[in-house]
């Protein structure tokens, strides 16, 4: 381990950043160093600029990915190498808001019904029923399923913030079938190769991707799509934003409000002011198309 890597890992620990954030920052800085085949300590603002342009122009990364790379490099140069030029010379990309991707109810049924592997089916159903993030679901333990309170304890929430969410009675019935077959003792979804460890991130993503292909979904299916679908379908069913915010573990209600833009049922329920106008019937001449 190089002294620079060791120092960066120590600083990430001192700031109490989540293990996922720490691992991501380390990985992205390593990719930056490999691109130039040099230690980042020998690289300056021009190389950072070239690398970010490489990500945009050649890798075609989205704005959120670009921002994460910039954040990782900023942490390295400002927090570790004590360089003051970063914010002055490395432009911060503007993040344009996007609509959350989601799955319809019929697509959810198409995904679940053809999934015959019980463990995979339970993973997919739990994603949709709980709206958990990928890292939150993979770190669920058997003891986190509280049958008495009908709650699920999420120990590994984003930012290290735990929370409790409701446990669906229908999901509990399906979990009981899974428990009777798999008999997990510690991790809810243990790794097949290493039973004392949870299923890794790539394994969960592979389960979702394979299920999407079986269902004939014409776009990539990944864990966060189930989260988006759960939130949007709850809005459609009449749940309020504050309740959904707590379920999702959002720190800001503005983040949760994004789902209002994809809840067609709510939008269709709104009455347009045009509907209340007392207008004369529209009659047109079939020859010239003019209104009469």
C-alpha cells in the first residue's frame, strides 16, 4: 500500500464517511492514477481537467457520475495533498434534474412471476416491497425482521443513519417460505460462496438484470428501479410525501418530491382550468378545416 493511499484511507475514516463512499473514492482515484500511469501527487489541474473531459467525451458518463469523480479528486487534492487550486481551476459541472426511471405494475408482475429461483424471487420482492437501496438490502440480517412490530430495521442507511420501516404482511408470508427453505441464521441474503458474508453488490445487480431480461423489459433493470417504482406506486395509491420520505430515508423532502413528476395517476387526477370554461361546440368545415 502506497503512503498516499494509506493517508487517504485514514482521512476517510476520520471523517466517518460511509464504507461505500470511502471505497468509491479510493476506486475512482485509482482509476485516475492508472489513466496517466503516475501517482496523483505528480499530477496537477491540467491532468484533472483532461481526465474529466475524457469521462465526458469518451466514456459518455452522466452528470452524476462526473460529479462523483470530481468529488473524489477534490477530496484527494484539497483534503490530502492540500492543494488550493482545485475549486478555482476545475469547473463544477451543472447537474440537470432528471426524472426517476421506474417499472410499471405490469412490468413488476412480469419480472416476479417467471423468477423460479426462490432466493432471487425473494430479493426482487423485497426490493419492491421496501424501496431499500442496494447496500441497505444486502446488509439486512435475519434479526432485522421484527415480526412483533411488523417492522424492518435498516441498520446501514445512507450516511450511516438507521431507520425503521413497515413490514408488508404479504412480504412476511413470502419471507417465511424463504426462511423455511434457506434457513438463514445471520445475513438475510448470504453469499452462496461465502455464507458468512452477505451477497455482494454485483450479485444483486446480476439478479435484477437477469430478471429484466426474462421479463422482456427493453431497458436495463437495476436495484434502484424497484425503489423508484415502490415510491411512485405508493404516491399513486394516495400516500403523502412525508411518509414516503421517511420510508426512503431521504434527508430532504425536495428529493422525494421528484416522484410527483412521474406519478401519472396524480397528474391525471388534476383538473385543468380549461375544463371549466364554458365554450361553444367546435364545428369545422370538412372542406377548408375552418372552425364555424
